[in-house]
C-alpha cells in the first residue's frame, strides 16, 4: 500500500506541476552538467591551438539521469573496458578496468583519493551519483598527477558547481523493493564567489529476485533476504573566483551508509555462509583546492600553481550473526568488527609554458594513512603508512597535428607503524616494518590525421604498493603476514583510433596489452597449511574495445560498444582469474524528440566468468534488456520512468549471489 500511495502522490504532483507555468526560467541550458573543472585531472595535447584530452572515458550527467544510474558502480559499468563485479561475501560493488581491480585503479573524488587505506578497495555502491557532474576514467596511461598506485589507470568522480545566480536541482523517486530516493542541491554563482549545498538519501528495503529463481536452504525467493541498503550524503562547496584564472574552493562531504549482506545460495560446499550486516559504512571528506596564476596572466611565461589539501575519515562496522534471525552472536564465527581510518594529504602542482611548444607540470604528493581496528572485547591496533610521490609531466606540441606526452614519477611508501594482536595472550606487539619505492615512466602521442580522425599511442610502466592487508593480515588465522612485499609492476601498451564521419556517425577502436609482473598472489602451504601473499605472479591482460554511435535520422540515436578481454596467468595457468567476462557487449537505442517524450532501450551481454580459481564455479553468460523513458512536462520538470531486467532474467555476476529480477522506477526532477 505504501508503494501504491507513493506512485499516486508522484502522479498527482506531475499533473499539478504541468498545469501551469509556475517556474521562472533562467538563462542557460537545461541540461548543463555544472562541471567542477577544478576537480578534474586531465592530460591534454595541444593541436591547432586547442586543448585535446588524451584518451579519457566519460560518464556524463545526462546518461546518469536517462538510464537511472544511481550509484558509481552502475554508471561505470556502462563504459567499454569496464566490467561490474561484486565481492559477494561482503556485498561490495566494484569494477574491473581492462582486468585491473580497484586496488590497481584507485578511485578519487575531485582528485582526492577515496580508497580505503587498509585494503585499497572502495564499495562503489556507497557512492551515489546525485551530486556528480561526470565520472572520468583513464585506462593504462594515466597522468602522474594522480600520484602513486595508479597501476592500471584511475577513476575520478567529479562533483557539481553552480553556474547561475539561482542554481537548483531536485529529484524524488520510487522503485521496486520499497525503494525511495530524493536529492536536493541549491546554489548560487555570483561571479566573484559561489556556494552550493546538497543533500540526498536512497533507501531500499530489498530487491526482488526473478520469478525463475529456485528456492534454496538459505533463500526462499521473492524479495532477496538481507539485501537492504541505506545511503545518505550531505555536502557543501564554497569558492572564490577573484579573476578569470584564479579559484579557491573548499568542500565538505559527509556520506553515511548501511547495508545487509545477502547469503550465498550456490552449490559450492566450501563457500562460507555469512550472516553479516554493516550498521555503518561512513565517510567524511573535507578538502581545499586552489588554483593561482603567478606572473603575466596573458602570456605563456606565467606559472599556474594548483594545490589540494585533504582529510578523509572512514568509519566501518561489521556484525556477524549466528543465523538468519540476525539476533544472536554466540558462535565463534560471530563478531563485531570496527574500523576507524584517517587519511591526511596534500598535492602541489606547478605548470608553465615558458618553453615554447611545451607545457611542463611538476607535482608533489604526500599522503598519511592511519588504520585502526578491533573486534568487540579486543584491544585496538594501528597501522600507519606515509606515501610520497614526485613527478613531472611534459606536453610537447611537436607539430600542428601532433602532441607528445611524457611523464616520470618516483614513489616512496614508508611504513611508520604496524601493530600485531595475539588473540590468545591479548597482547599488542609490533610487526617488522619495511619501506618500498618505485619508478613510473610513460610516453604517449596524439596524431590528427584529418578533421575528425585521430590516432593515439602510448606505453606506460606503472606500479602499485602492497596494501596494509596484503602485508599484515592473518586472514582469519589462515595466512602469514609478509611485510616485505615489493610493488606490483605493469607495462601497459595502447593503440587507439577514433573517427567522426559527418555530423551523425562516430566510432573508436582501442587495442591494449598489459604485461603485469610481481603480481601479489596467495601461495599455499608456506608453513604447514598456512598461506602467504608473495610477489610470484606474472600475467598478461589484452584485448580490444570498440564503440560506435550513429544518428540515421534526427529522431533516432543508435550506439553500441564491445569489449574483448583475455586475462592469462603466466605463473600458474591452472589458477583462473576471477570476475571478468571475456566478452561484454552493449547496445543502446534512443528515440528522441517525439513530442516531449524520449524513449531509450538498452541491452547488455556478458559471457561467463569464474568465481573460484579452480574454474569449477562461476556465473553463466546472460543478456539483460532495459527500457527507459523521460517526459518533459515543463521546461524545468522531467519525469523519468523505466523497467530494468525487462525479461526478468535470473542471473548473477558472481556465483551464488543473484542480481535483481524485473524492477521498475519512477523519478521526478526539477532543475534550471
């Protein structure tokens, strides 16, 4: 009854809003993305006097709205070369970028690192998209301005910035699973300063399983047990723009998450049945970003200095229960675990064009990670790392149609403290600690063959330091720590061709090959039956990405992309790489500008993927169809509606953890 009443409320609200012209129009485009350019990190080539971004993928704000991409994991999975994955036993969403996971492709918010200090991961489903203007992804070749650990690229979530004297955006929606979401951003841009505040909330009691799902001892079907989520976010951004080149911006973001963990439903007898819940998955970030031009602002002899100062706090609580009642914690497998992490850091960049045909940028990064953890009744222990990165990047305009980009950086990770805990004696002691360093080198070039035709080529030697968990975790008593782990290293090769034909057709092809060395892998039976993480792995990831968009007539948009990804374990071919399909394809069809209605259909195909390293268990191939529509009932009011998994497929992307069956949503948006 609650869901029906909400649908009625939204429908009546739409009718009332469309009954008259009750919103004052403001100058500017309705679909403006309000990009916070100070939060971007982009390598650009210089051609014909224009700045040309060097091979970067985007998820734009309009796509987030049109396809109901409510969190970062769903948004990123629409890009070629990226595949959605889940750590099913922890109910964490992540993506693989050309075979690299999120430890090797770190996540940033406006250029500020967001990944968790302890294990280098981040749950992308906790990052809702209501306050984002775009998401950018670099693959293989990424700017040294990102700092350390960008072995396979980088992901940057870029927030909004107000553009007009009165800038507003409000969203309210409902969906299957007794889900509701709402968000409001309100700001002003007064030429010399800007201010914007935003708040959002998404709550879902559960998600429905496909009617084709067969009940198991741990799941009876219908609404997925323990699949609830609650995500809230509050933020404020304030900035000064005293002139055309300088900007000083402070942001505060407070996000609070809570989630359940659906129980494993597959056939693997060795899989753990975990009755887990996360009462807290909270992050708080505050950061100051500045940009100042020194010298003659109208000449190439000046210096542009950009700084980032940040603090990020992560609070995480996990409760393990005895059974599906989630009421008692008596068994040895039950627990209450607490994380309390802090990250402090700064970045200073200085760039100049005082050498003719060159843009030189030097950067210094400092990052201090503090991880604290304990279970209920245990003493707290701490691990602290400091990471320093110094790099220089040069964009050289070799010719009117050719730019060359080179970069080099040196990274140092210093282990400052690492405490051990003996659960039998209840004593906290110190691990042996060790430091590590690494060089990163890369070079790339952009060739403009003709108007709308471009080739880019690159090679990048990149590294990643072992995480705190890699070095010090006992993995619930099954492993030995290894504080002396070396950095992983990869050489990433890429060749890309892009062409725009006329006004209505564009396509792109990318060939990539990644040679990965010193891969940190688990080695069995190092001491008795105990395992250990060691630098023994060699691997290669290679494949192709293709994209094409066509507008055959003014009212029809067609798009498709395809990714072929092969991951080969050279060190031990019998050990399979997990969670990535060999083939992934997507097709998009948009019927646009028919009265006030836009209709879009999409299809995604994923081939099978492995969920266990022996290759016995995994997720089968699947095809999912979605249908989305929007109605512009007023210049400032849009209604979005859609059905996802239209054919109610029973599918999963990791063995034993089914995705949602057929679901529907309805969203109302007000904006200027």
